[in-house]
C-alpha cells in the first residue's frame, strides 16, 4: 500500500472539517460556508477511523490523527461558542438592539 495514503485521507477530512466550520473557503465556490452539523459528522468519522485503526498505525500516523482530532474538536467548540454568543446578542423580533436603545 502506498505510504502516506493514510495521512492523505486524514488531511482530506481535516480540510473538509475546516470548510464545514467556516474556517476556510470552499475551493469550488470560493465562499465561506458554515455547516456545524456537517463539521460534527466529519469529526465523528475521523474519531471512528482512529478507533478502527487502533494498533495498526505508525507512531507518526497516530500522532497526526490524534492532533487532527484535537484541532478539529477545539475549533468546533470555538465555533459553537461564537454561534451561541451571536444568538445572545441578536435582538428578539420587534426589539431594538442595545445600541439603538441607548441613543
């Protein structure tokens, strides 16, 4: 089997995850498209790959896989927090924003 193929697969999923989190633009459309539900599924797939390949990876492959999962998870939580804050700051229908209220 071609050496580096596993690393390529992990990179593919990582890149897709960054796109789904809105961290990088879609290379086809050139637009940033956020889809956190898809991002969560991608993280789940990479975690499943880690479980299914346990004991069959080189140390380098294991390190790359673990690092990729950790980075995706941290950024996913960061994006969830951003969405939560955005929702908290948005006015309820018919209500003016705080800056408008004080003017």
